[in-house]
C-alpha cells in the first residue's frame, strides 16, 4: 500500500512542478495541485486502509487487558464508588436533615 502512496505522491509532485514552471502556471497553482491531487486523497486513503489494523490492535489490547485482569484474581471493581465504613463519618447516600 505504501508503494502506491509514494508513487502517487511522486506523480502529483511532478504535476505540481510542471504547473509551477509552466509559462501560464503559478506557484500557488502548483501548491494547490499537490495538496488537492496528492496529499488530501492519499491521507484519506491511508486513514481508511489503516482502520482494520487499528481495530485489530484495539481488540488485541482489550483482550490482553482482560487476560491480565482474569489472571490477577482480583474482583472487578465496577463503576460504583466503595461504600463508606461506619467510622468514616461520610454517608454513602445523601441523607436529608
């Protein structure tokens, strides 16, 4: 995939140089040609083609974390705050006076 990206960037760079060095072309036209024909589409392509690899990496990371957590033998803490002990002076639930 990266070979295609490098090749396309080279082609668009040559298009931009031809645009900028043309007698009727401008440097701004060369820059616009390079950005809109080269960088923008290739950035989008690399991002879209890389999404399955990113998804696999996230799943592998989650599986590793789950395996590590299961191997440690610690109970799942969940999302609830721990209950206050009797002598803490802090009630776990707000009480109205």
